[in-house]
């Protein structure tokens, strides 16, 4: 991961949760292989903007994102898509209408 800047006031240490810890990477790799996609939420270290949210279907794409986009100090949260994105947890559902406001009752999805 690249370094943007470090504030010593944040008490940087070699101790603490690291997204790159082998057990974290192994858990992510296992979910991607056994369950399907993951959802990543990246909070920017000392950033004054909303977090990035990305869905990954492959471990290589996930690690490429970490290596090219994430910066030292960013906070990374990961969820299994199949465990959190269920019909029971869905906020709303609908189909996209055509120019006359019609939606299909059937369809191959």
C-alpha cells in the first residue's frame, strides 16, 4: 500500500488489525471461492469524503485494488455478499420501466 501521509498524533504502531494479515486474506480468499462475491468498504485515512464501496468477484481483483487504490491508514471493511444481500434484508425491489411506464411480469433473469 502506498503512503499518502502519516499523522504521528494517531499513534502508529506495528500492533493492530491489518487487512493484509494472512488470516484476513485467507478468509477473504475462502469466501470468494466458496460463497461468491465480497463487498469492500474503504474509509479514507483522515479523508473528508464518503467511503468507497466496491464488489469483487475475484481475489486477484481485490488484491489489485488494495495495491493500487488503498493507502496506509485506510480502514477496510469486508462482507460476504451472499450473507448480507438476501431477500429478507432487501430495502426495495422494482423493475425498470419503459418509456410508457410498463414493466415485464415475466422475464429471463
